[in-house]
C-alpha cells in the first residue's frame, strides 16, 4: 500500500470514528419535550434575568413571551446594559405595568468587567428567587417552559440546567456555518459526562442557564468570570466545582434565539472570539483549518484515486459524514438543505476565525457590546480554556 493510500485510509477511518462519536453524543442528549416530570409539591420562586444591550428589535417579543409563561411564582428582571436605542422603552411597553417585571439601567461599566457578565451580576444581586435563570434579551420561550424545567430539576435533583435553544439564522449560508459549529460542539461535548458528577466536563447555555440560588451562592459568582467571554460555560464549571450537578438538555421546542441574520453580521459577531485565538499566530490557525479540511475531504480523494476497497471506504465515510451534518442542523432547526453546503460553511467559518484573530492581534483587543477590551486584560481574566 502506497503512502497516499495509507494516509487516505487513516483519514477516512478518522472521519468515521468522529462521526460515530457525534451520533453517540447526539443520542445521549436528552430532550425537555420528551420528559414528563411530576409537579413538585411546591413551586419555588424563579428570578428570570435578561441581559440586554441594544435589543430594540427583539426585546418586546422576549419580554412578552416570558410574562406569558404560566409559572406560578416568578419575577422578570431586565438589565439594560448601557443601551443606546429604545431597548428600555420597548421592554417597559411590552411589560404593560406587570408587577412581575422590573428594569435595571446600567449607565457605566466598571473597570475590568465585560458588559454582559456585569449585567448578569447586577441582576443576580437584585434577584429574590430560589432559582436564577440567566438569559439574553433576545431569547423567547413558549408557555410552560419554566414549569417543565423546574419540575425536571427538582425531580432529578439537578442544580443547573443548560437548555440548548433553537437557533434561527434566517440565512442559507449562515445555516451552513451553524451546521459545522453544531456538529463540532456535539463531537466535543458528551452530555453523559456533563451529567456525571465524577467528570470534570461541564457546559452552559447563554440563552438559558437555570441555577439553584443556594448552589450559585456557594460559587465565586460572576466576580470570578468578570472578564470571561465564555461566561455561560464558566458558570457550569463553577457549579460543578462547588459540588453541584449540571445537565445540558435539548430545549429547541421551548426556547429560541435569533442568530446572525446574514454573513456580514456573522463575521462582525465572531470578531470578539478573536480574543481566544489571538494567542496563536494567524498562520497557525489557518494551517490548522487547512489540515482539518484535508482530513474532512479525504473521502472524496479516496473515491477519486483509490482502489476498489478504498473507494468503498471513502464512499461510506462521505455518506456518514454528510448524514451527521444533516442531523446536526435538523435536530436544532428542522432544516436540512443548508447542511449539504457544509464545505462552504466550513470555509466561511475558517475565514471568519482567521479574520477575527488577525483583527484582534492588529488592534491588540476586541470590541464587544460597544466596549473595547485589551487582549492582555482578557487573557488575565480567562477562566475557561479550550
């Protein structure tokens, strides 16, 4: 067997192994819609905390959907993080003087704090609930979401529930990028390990992190994460380190969030992620994407230049990989056609990450939610590692 055929065989086997891991993890991701937990004897009070900055387009729907929930005892705290648009007015108008609604306005950001993390910190300080639900100002939920989530946590003694919402991009190309991201996430994160108290693996969801208040208070809190861009994952890590139990669960039927609506918005939106990859030269990141692309496209090369058995292996690997891409998008969005454009999505994601890295290195920092953060400050504040 020649060197080329040996390399292609190894690459195709790797693709099949990764695809197997993807489907294994996907099968172990439990769905909130399939659960029928019993009602607890008493419904604990929940504080829903929405961090919002310049969300005038989506805040009305978010507030309306929260207040339409039929949970017996909750408060809604909208933290307006220095918005320069009509976010505050539209949130108040949507609440219509509902007594469960409160608004907090942040006029200035303290030093050494990320805006969103500080907003969640302020909201937690004002909250009076036995459970805290940390979310964003553009997330909508359907009625019954809190009932089912709380009942599940109480029934199974879960201290933090990270609900994966449905993501709505509204763009074919962004859907293809999201396909690649969701597949990679499902390969890297094992829901069984997240649930396992003996495992160090944890997870979070910026759209829906539901935490028991007494367990949250036993952690260092958002003070520990004040310069952490991955604050949602960081919260899960803190809860687990404090001895709490964490679960990541599929909640696409109960919560949804609008994502990047076009390619330009996607490229601008991931610029902040350059703070994570800027520690490596741009050419190293580009080389990593090239090597990964070579592996992922190896089934096509095997079909083109291999012998009979290698062509069969390449065809099997190609079909399996495409099936995983379709599954990655379908289970979250109920769309499948953009998943077949995953090579274009992969190329766009690679370009976006290399671009974000280059911008962060050139500017020696990133802009997030209207504030510039130096790379050195972000590096010192990082608590979640790749």
